[in-house]
C-alpha cells in the first residue's frame, strides 16, 4: 500500500491559490494521518474535496473588506443591466434625437449592445485565466467608460453621423460588460470555497440584475429631463470610479504557475485566437441576420447569406475546439450532462426574458402612454422580488438540487410573459402588470445563480473564468437573439403597425413567442428533474446490492 502523508491532502504549493494563503499554524491535539491504521486502498486514493489545513482567500478578509469586495464585483452585474435597460427606457426619446425613424434600426440601440456582450464573453473569460481576473476587471471598467462617453459625444455629430456613431459606441461598449461579467464571477469562484457562503454570494450577484436595470432606467429617465447625453457621461464617470476602486479593493489571485514566465507571444497563443475568431464570427453573423431581418425584411438576399454562413461556422467552431485546438476556449471534458441541461434552460428562459423586457416597456409607454419615470415606478417591485428570489435560491439549491431550481425559474419566465401578453390596455396596473413584475425576477434571480454555481463547482479553480463565460454567453446572447426573433414575429403580425390596435397585435404575438420559449425551458427542466430521479433510483439500487453483499460476506 502506498505511503500517504498529510501533505498528500494539503493544497498543492504550485496551485494558483497557494501563494495568497498564509502558512497554517501548527495543529495540536489532532491525530496524524500517518498514525491511522491500515485503511482500504480506495479510501486513501480518494482526494479530499477541501483541504482541512487551508483557508480560502475570503477567510483572510476583514468584514469591511469582504463587503467592499462583494459590492465591487456585484457592480459588474449592476452596470451591465443598467446599460441595457437605461437606453431601453428612453428609446423613444433617443430615436427622434438621433433622427432614427426605422423601428428595425431603433432596435439596434439595444440589440447591438447585447450582441457584443454575448459574443465576446468566452474570449474575455479566457483572458482572465491568462492575465488575471483583477487586471481584466480594471480594463473592462475603463473600456466600458470610454465608449459610454463616446455615446454621449455623438450628440455633436451632424446628420446621420449621430446615429452611426451612437450605434457604433453601443456595440463597442458591450465589450466592457463582456469583460467584467466572467472575470467578476471567476474572481468570486476563486475566492470562496464551495459551500453555503459561496452559494449566497453568487445569489447576491444574480440579485443585482433587476436592481441594476431599475437603477439604470431611473437615472436615464431623470437625466433626459435635463439633456439625454448626460445619461452616458455620468455612466462613464461611474465606470472610471469603479476602475479606480478595483485597484485597491480587489485581491490579486495568482494565475496558474505555468503562466507566470510566459512571454506576451506565448500568452496570446494561450487565448486560442483562431477558435475565438471562428466562434465570435459565427455568433455575430447569426445575431446580425436575425436582428437585421425585422427592420429590412427577410427578402433581402444578404440576410440569408449571412445567416447561412454563420450557422455553418458553429459546427466548425465546436469541431475545432474539441479536436484541433491545443488550448481550447471551452474545456468540454470539464462539463457533464447536467451542464447541458442547465445551459439549455438558460437559453430558453433568458431569450424569453429579452423579449419580455423589450415589449414590457413598449406596452407601458406606447400603449398605456406612461412616461419613462412612471414606467420605472411600475417596475420597482422587481427589485424586492429579485432580492427575495436570490436569497431563496442560495438557501434551497443545496437542498432541492439545481434541477428543481431551474424548473421554478422557467415557470416564472413563462408566467411573467403570459401575464404581460394577455394584459388589457385599460386594465389597472395591480391586476396583471404588477404580478408580472413580481413573478419575472424569480426566473432571472434563480436561474442565473444556480447556473453559475453549478458550473463553478464543476470546473477547476484555474478555469473559473471559462465556466463563468459559458453562463454569461448564453444569457446575453439569448437576450439578443430572442429580441430579434420576436421582432420578426411582430412585423409579420402587426399589419404594418399603422394603428394602435395593429401595434398591440404585434406586441402580443412577440410575447406569446416568449411564452413558447419559456415553455420549452420548462420541458427541458422537467427532463432534468426526471434524470435526477433516475439517478437517485440507480444509486439506491446499487446501495441495496452493496448492503446485501455485505450481509452475505461477499
């Protein structure tokens, strides 16, 4: 039998986390592992999931430092959603100011931002694994601030230059949250050990989504009372402040030992730029075609060509990552079937959410005639409901399992969309819209923390950026794709949208599309639950056989 010493179970001194942990104090009054009499080989060969002699980075924080650390990383979620929903809430103020009359072009003020958020996350997560999460978070905040400032500057352009520069700035600004989200989650995953505390922190991160959306929309509505460019100037100032705070508050988690002495050229080789180029190109082409079609028509030949090329590039990307790339962006071996079910649920649920949030504002502002500020006031229940959902998720996911959490969230997505799709224009706010505002955050703030926790727990510490990237890619890309698909449904149903009734008909059709997507998510979640029952039954059967064998002395 092999000689196992206590160091066999200690943290590998070459691991990326080892340097940041102070030496453990001598342990007294404990039985040495080497003094334990003979144990079965299979017991000794099984590694401990958490070394008893080490502590996480989070355990080295003071309470104030931990509070500031969590708040700063959660700001990535706040600013991402604020930059999405803020311009959405004032969309019909931005349109005339930028001389945009085509609804298809107007939708690009939202879709263009979501396009780059979803498309660049995978590469950004890998960059965090190579260059360090803290460095990427600082860079992401600065990038986000610069292009938000450019969006405000577009007001001084002449003619069509206003809309061109503004859309261009929105598209490039989306790379900022694409950097922030996976690296913030990656740093959280590398800072906390698996367990209840980590579950709650990830849940708090997810809870910031509705709060960030409401906060961004409220400030956007307020600044338009003065001058709309201040929406983007003040946002840029906030991002620069967050970048400065990140320098002093965030810990520097060491990158993998093998990365430390690499040259710049060798580090670039670690990014799998060829695979990233193929994957990003595929996502951009498909997204562009789907979001361009509602405004300019599916009869345009270039839309079909772009869509076909994009679709063909996806299998090429997966083949390259699985069989060719030496350093693939996605380590498929680290993922299991559970992750596939989770990502399938996330794709359906968040696509339906993208449709919901877009048409929720259109319905309240254009059909019910509410101002942006009053619309935001009617959305405020989302903040409280989202916080409750996130706390609930953190407490129950370890007890009921991820499959049930996903089922609850998919049902919430479906219910929220159904309530909005069927709400009469003249109905009181408290009847359906209020209920929808309460129900929908349970879809957002249960699915996102659950998905990030599941994947974070299943990948190694050095791949936390990759794991977080997968979830955020699916979330943000699905939002953009969902809006594009719903736009196509809307324009084919609304009879040109020349009257309020026709306009409403298109909105309802788009929201029913969202109900269908969420319903598909429910089916996937039910399959996930059934898989869990089968797995439990097989385990119980195996345990029973082992007990019988033990009773008979086999």
